[in-house]
C-alpha cells in the first residue's frame, strides 16, 4: 500500500464506535507512526500505527485510547478481606505469566475473577457445584469442585455450560 492511498481513507474502530477519515500521517525516520483523523463533527483523533488491524477498503483499528479511559492505576499495598470481613493481608503483587493473572495477597495467589477492587480488595470464594454435572450419564464436573474458567470451558465443550451454572445455586 502506498502512503498516497491512505489519505482520505475511512477509519473505523473494531467495535465500530469510532469512525472518521485520515487527514494526515505522522512519521519518524520515514516510517509512519500515527494517523491523524477527523470524525463527522470535525473532531480530531489519532490512531497509533501499531493499533491498525487491517487496511483494505477501510482502515480498521483497535481503539486502545478508548480502553485507556476505562482503566485505573493498579495500586499495591491495598488491604484485602474475604467476603465475611476477615483480613487476609495486603496486596503485595500482581503476577502476570503463562498461567494467567493472579493477585498475590500474603503468600496466596487469587484469580482476578474472584476479586472486587476498590479502596480495599474483597476476595469472593469461587462458586462450588452442589451436584455433579453430567452429560450422557458421564460425570463431567464433580460435586464440591469450584466453578473455575477451566471447569466452565470443560462444561461448555460437553454442551453443559448452563447446567454447570445452575448447579452452583
């Protein structure tokens, strides 16, 4: 694609919430870095070249700037409590790796889906199954096991996703 083909081209975010047209291209060292765009109300916005997903009839981009507005600073040292109000310790770290993201409170790791974050952290226990989840007579998930994302995926693959949720009530 030639740079001259990009000028005036329509741009659209992947979620289709932001659209407009390319007004200019900003570069550094001869390489494009940002698209300067404007929308239908002539408001300007920039698209980072790294956020471009596809260039075709339209330029589709991942709107990371909009995602940034929904984020807040991660703060270590917050006190953490369980759902009964018992103090568990302070948030010492957030671990990010191949196995996923974990909040480290004291010496234990907790999955983010079990944590509510505010001025303090509240750790909710995972939902546990009150009955076995079965499919065609075979037990897929055993009674008493936590309903983790992995367990839900296993239930979904067996076509029993809804049953797994219902059996935690």
